[in-house]
């Protein structure tokens, strides 16, 4: 029976220190918000889930690296940690924006509001810790041993996450062919991007019977074209004959449609950058 060894570098390296800060700050954020009891509703629940999920997963990553147990897992550890750190950074960034804008009232002059403000500050610092981890673990130019730590790999995580945000804002699109096509674009691109991430982490990409790099370039090109159509059609059909209502809160359909419009543009830009970097990785070779 193999004995677990202790690798203190998992805690003392710059990546380990960034993870320790993320653990402490995410714990501080959800503890302060939990102490207020004011986190009901979809937005508060999402923020609490984000901080708790990131705290548990980062602590698990630290323990597995500290005890050097991760080689026993049937997955690509570098790809998994790169994808998770990018996902955690995006989730915590979203929560850092959503929590104060939806749950902190103005003026902020009560003890409850002060705890919410400190939790928001901890959340922003937690985002910086995850962003630092992403920066430290990002693959150097020419190194593609861990695909999800390269810029195209990190963009895959970004694209999938933005698609999830789009799905959370979708409503009232049935019956409109243009909007239904946009939803199909979001769904198809999300599924294929998620499969690429899962297959990469699970080390299954080698079983694909075609040149993987060129296939990814072709997929990025098609996804770019599909998102280009959605960028035009979604606002065209969503706001046709509609003006913003006088009283339009966070749950207002008009605001949700505007959010989907901007998120569609973000993913369009992400797929464009992804295509450029993927093309350079495949067709532009560094001189020997």
C-alpha cells in the first residue's frame, strides 16, 4: 500500500500561496454574508454557492497536492487545475459584481451593510487571487503540454461560462425564428466547447480519429460565424418594436435581453481571439 507523502511546496510556492489566499478570502466572504442572513433569492443564492464551491474545491486541490495524491486520479491534473482556476476567477468576478449591485442597499450605514461591504471586498480580493493563479499557471509560448492552460484553452472555459450566463438570462424567445436560431447557436457552441474541456481533462482527445489541432481551428471558425449571426439577430428580434419600460428592475425582460446582447458580443470576441491563437499554434511554427 503506497504511503502519502507531504509536499510542502504545494503551500509555499506562489501558486500555493495564491490558492491559500483564495481559500481564506472565499471563506471570509460566505461567512460574513451567512452571518447577515440576507442572501435569499436567485442572486444571493448564486453568490453563496460560488464562494462555497470555490472554497471547497480549492481546499481539495491544496490537500491533493500537499499529500501528492493527484497522480492517482484518472485525469490530466494540470488541465483540471487550469480550467478550475479560470472558472473560479470568472464565477467570483460575477459574484463580486452581482452581490453589491443587487443586495447592498444605499446608504450603507448599518452593521449589516458593513459586513456586506467587507464580504464584497473579500470577494474582489479572492478574484485577484484566482486571477494570479491563472497568470502563474498559464502555459508559456510554445508549451502545449497542458492545453487548457494555453490561451485557447482558457478561452474555452470563458466561452462555456459566458454561454451559461446567457442561458440564465434567456426568456420569452419562443415563436420567433430568429431568436430560436440564436438559442440554437448558444446551445450547440456550448455543448461542443464543454465536450472539448471534458475530453481534455479526461485525456480522451487522443482517441479522436482526425488531426485535433486543425479540427479545433475549424470548430472555432464555425462557432465564430454562428455567433456573428446571433450578434446581429438577437438584438434585432429582441428589441423590435420595444422600448425600455419605466420601471425595469433586475428581473425585467428588457434588461435580460440587453444582458444577452452584450454577452453574445463578448463570446463573439472570445471566439475570434481563440481562432487567431489556434491558427497561430497550428500553422505558424516557431523557427528551430
